[in-house]
C-alpha cells in the first residue's frame, strides 16, 4: 500500500513540474510590450481551469529572469504585483516597455494582449 502512495505522490509532483515548465516556456515567449493572461497561458498548456496554478508557478520564478511581470489577470489587473517586493515594480516594468493603462489602473488589453498558441493535450 505504501509504495503505491509514494508512486502516486511522485507522479503528481512530476505532473506539477511538467505543467510549471510549460508555463515558463510560454511566458518566455511573451513579446516585449505585450502581456498575456493567466487563463490564456493555462489554456495554452492544455488546462484552461488552471489559471491559478499558473500564478503559483510564476510566484516561484520571479527571480529567474522569466518576464513574469508580463502576466496579468483577465481584466488586465496586476494581481501578482505584491510578489515583486513592492506593489509598484510590476507596473513600472510594464510602463518601461510602453504598456499603457486604463483609467481604472488595468493594462489596456485591446492594445497589448498577446495570446499564446494552444498546445494539444496528450
């Protein structure tokens, strides 16, 4: 019984790592001056309902050189900004790339949204 449980946990960890690797690969492709949403990245990884998991993956990669600051929520809000050390850093990085914001403080998605290509589920 115990070995089956270890195998199941090991398999779950591998699946999580595979998903995180897919997320990192996609986020690296977001062009300068563009943003993508958590949901669009999750969908490109094959699991649209895993937008929150995309956020967890990016939270663990903020000092990796991956442009995590280019990922916003579906409304263009900077929901991950608190994970950058200061609430202003994410917005400053986006503005330095020429990204414009609406009067509500959200990224102008009509102008700056980039959608990753969909991956086929295995």
